[in-house]
C-alpha cells in the first residue's frame, strides 16, 4: 500500500519567519497539532503544540518569537508514492 492511498489531500504549512502566535492560530483553525515548516519551498522541520507549549513556558508566555527559533529539525520525510512498509521501517 502506498502513502497516497491513506494521505489527506489538503496541504498546509507555515513559514519559518512566522511567529508562534501565527502558528498556534493556524493550528487552531485547521484543527491540527503539528505543522510542517517551509523555507524556499522546502520542508525544513516541523512545529507541534508540544514545541509551542514547552517554549512558551520557558520564555514567560510570549508568542512573539519566530517559528525558526523552536522548530524541530531532526525528522524523517516521505513522499506520496512511498510504500507504507518501507516508511514504517525508517
């Protein structure tokens, strides 16, 4: 089975230059807890609610820092035509 057989069609992401406030608003609007972070058309990381909450607590509750300052860069990526068995072994 290929990833595209179970993957949602909608595409959403946020720029690394957006603020945590922007990211949290988009997550709330889209009803998701993680967003891919894009720079110059390439995914450079992800941002989760967990990332936001941890950083927000550490910086006294401000949402005005940039996504690029807290995104998670260590990740594995896949494309629509990847086989699910191969993905699960990464």
